[in-house]
C-alpha cells in the first residue's frame, strides 16, 4: 500500500513538472493575434529549447503596396542589424583558436594608419572600448560607404576620424570596431566576409536562410520591407539609402528568427567555439562582453545581442533553461523590449493577461453604473444634493495617480515614469493595460458626477459656471483613449482632448473676478502654469527631440498634474464656500 502511494505521488510530481515545462502556445498566439489585430507590431519570432524549435510565428506583412499586401511567414527574411556583431565575434574567436590571432593583437598589425592603432587590441574592439569614432552614429551626417569599391578607401576615411577617448579608458558603442574586425577576418581567411560566414557558421549549422552581401540579399524575394504606423502602415522613407551599410560586418546579415536561434543555441552548446572561448566571451562585469550583451529577466540571465536602425531585431539565450528567443520586426509601434518581456512572462508561466476587449470592458463598467443608478435612483439624487460629491475632486486625483503608479509596477521593469507617458500603460496587452483602463473608466464616471455637482453648486452660489464646462474633456479623454488605444487615429483625437482642459483654469482666471473667488483663482494660476510648461515642451519637440524623448514621462505628468490639481482646488473651494453658506444660514436661523 505504501509503495503504491509512493508510486502515484512520484507520478503526480513528474507529470506536474512536465506540464510546467510545456510552452503556453495558446497564450502566445493570443498575444500575437492581439498585436496584429491592433496594428501594434509586424514581424516574426522563434523560440527554441534544448536546440529544438518549440514556437514560431509571423504577424503582419512583408510588403504593402497600396491595397496589395503580402503577409510575412516564418521563412521571411529580416535584417539582423547589429546582431551581426555576435557572428563576427564568433569568427574572431575561431581564428584565435586556430592560432592566427589573439585577443592582444593590436590593430596596427593590419591598419597602422588608424589613430591609436598600436594601443587598440582585438579584445578592446570586441568590447567597444577602443575609443574609435563610430562612423554611423558619431556624426550628424553618417558616412556613406555606398559606391566605395575597396576597403582601403573605407579605412582611409576612418583614419581621418578623431578618437573619442584613449583605448581602454571607457566604453562607447562603435560600429567601426566590428567593421574593422570584419576586414581582419577577410585578410586572415583570404576570402570575403560572406564566404567566411558560410564556411565557418552557416554550412556547419545548415543555416539555409542566413545571407550577407548586397548582391546576394538583393536577389531574395521573401524579404521584409520596413514600415511605420500612422493611421495605417506606411513605408519608411528612403529605405534604399540604408543599403550602403548592409555589406559590413557590423550589421550586414539578413536572416530568419529560426536560423538565429539555431546559431545562438549552437554557440552555447560549443558547436562553434570551445568552452574556454565561450567563457571568454561571457566573462566580465560589464553589460557588454565580447560580442554579446547581458540581459536580465527577473532572476534569469540571458546573453545575446540586439540590433536596430530602421527596423529592429533581438536574439538572446538563457543558459539556465537552454532557451533561445529571436524576434525581428519590420513595423515598430510597441518596443521590441516590451514585447519580449511579455513573451518571457508567458514562457515562464508568470502572471500575464491579454487584455479583455475594450468595448466589453466599457459596457461592463457602464452597465454596473447604470444598474447602480436604477437601483438607487432616489438615493443617488439625494446624494448628489449633499456636499459629499464635492469631495470627489480629491478622490479622482488620488485614484488617478495611485492607479498609474500601480499600473507601472504591474507592467514591470521596462516601464519608466521618467521616460514613458501615462497612456502608454494602456497600449500594451498586459495586466497594467487592463488595470489602467478599468481605473480610467471608473474615474470617468466619478468625474461626470463631480462636474454635475459643481454645476449645481455654482448655480446655487451664483458663480459663473462657464469655467467648469471644459472639465467635460476629462471624462471624454479617459473613456475615448481606453476604448480606442494607440495606435488609432481616434486615440490621437481623444488623447489630445485632455489638453483642452487647460481652458477651465484659464477661464476661471478671466471670468471669476469677484474678491471672494481670489483663493480659487490662485489655484487656477498654479494649475495653468503646470499645464503651460508641459505644453511648451510638447510644442518644442522638433527643436529639442532628445530632451523631450528622454523626459517625456515627466513632461506629460506636468500636464496631468495640472488638471488633477485643478480638481483638488475646485473641491477645496466649493466645500469651503458651501460650509460658510451653511454656517451663515444656520446662524441666521438661530437668530
């Protein structure tokens, strides 16, 4: 009997463990279906475990020509961009294992004309610590390599660029490092980078969808073109101008996510380099190692690389679970980091909810509100005639800010209150989006009751109610932006509605001239100031784009702090005046 019990206990434990390891493909499909339906991303993803593909999915289109569209599939080719650097690093380590090179070999062995070449080692170049000027990003006019036929001409251009710092003194990402490392591979292999890539990596792993070189790539038919979303998907202007960088070892590979996962799985299983070389690649405390960068998802460490220019890509391997994930996108609305964060939550069975239908959510909230109104009609009417609804201004402000903070925590580590705006919480299919939308609907209902009570109080106190009318833009914004989340032309319309709430404190300053209204006018000035500062930064976005982008969360929060503080000031004033009137009435009655 004891043996039978023990057997069944072990069976349950084993079956439970097996189930926990199963990939939740259904939830992944729900997530990517949602992204595709709402035009929040186009691209392709592949996931492998123990070297075997367990999930592949493509969404969106590889080409869009008017009404003629060609859907992407899992065989569609995408630009790997800087993930190419990991392939380059692997080939450099292979050459080191063959004794043709070492990490301490200096650049002057091949290119003495480059500044500081005698102090720049292969290791410093792999780690982006050489100080070499980045020919792509360190200039307002990126250096075009298009039409330059030979490497010597390219090296001549690089030789004339001033270094950013002395070798080894600092870290600065520079594409020039890997461009030159690619040239060194060609010198030592006496072949083109394309040939070396095929012989050293592609042919060994049967990567039949991995290509390099402008001529080769131009012959590919199933290749994704890049688009941006503006009411609909539109091609990225001047994409052809970027082809000049496709034939370089810093970002020239075109491949598929499935091939990318095969590559990184082989790397970590020592099929491309030895265990010692792999350890050399990964060792260090910096985020960027030898051709790979460290990625942290909760307690799981991953290694890989990202890439991006006009489109984006990502490739990471998580050794603890022998898990590889590759994601490429040719249509960016939601950041790839955010999408992959949600994918990892699903893969690791972490709490994650694909948001419910917004229309259903709206009907649910309004249905509950309507039911409450019908059931308690007389009590609601009695409640609205008391002073209690005037406290809703405080409640709305508190609930709104508490809601956004909680949403940020629910969203995870990728959300920054400094960088990311408040509405962005609702653009993602996640727990934070569902929670934030529910909070916004609730606040919208409360704000309608609050505005109605202010209107009744203003009539009773003989105060001009015109400054209160623009407050209606607050529930319009809250409801509209939740029903039509970004990307959506209606979302833009409703999101901008909140700016019009600035008219309320402005009109209060202009129209409420009575001395008894001095306190509320002071509050209006404070609220108006906060909103104007925010709007000035928003208008200046084109002239100071980097500042606005970096601090967008703070800039937008000033606007939101303006209208929420205005509700608080209104509550304070009308409650105070109501109490004074009530006290005066009571005193008169007693007399």
